[in-house]
C-alpha cells in the first residue's frame, strides 16, 4: 500500500487530522514487509485515552489493517500536545 494512500485514509476519516506515514524498516522484497509508522495529530484525540486514539486510527484504516498493512507503529497527539514537543 502506498504511503500517500494511508495518509489520505487517516486524514479523510479523522476530523482535522494531519498524518505523516513512513516505513520504519528497510523493505525486503523477498518477504511480506508491510510495516508502517504514523504520526497523527488531530483535535479528535482530545479527552480520549491512548487506546481510544489508536482505535480511531485503526478504524480509519478499516480492512486495510488486515489486508495491506502488517503492522502500524502509532504516535497520536492533540494539536496542543504536538506543539509542546517543540518546546
């Protein structure tokens, strides 16, 4: 699955989300290696537990989590939390 398609799914299914997806491991063409990492920032995460935030992302990805994506390393933030990282 293309990185841009994953970002689009997340951004279109979570309110005001900004998603940055990458491949944290070197792709091994001889093995299925559909591992991704995502940083997702959205006001929709406000008041939600970390588990609930991650569930919102998994829900946004739908069936792709069982067909096209083997693993997804997630970091989720509200806009305020993300801005505080630079301080």
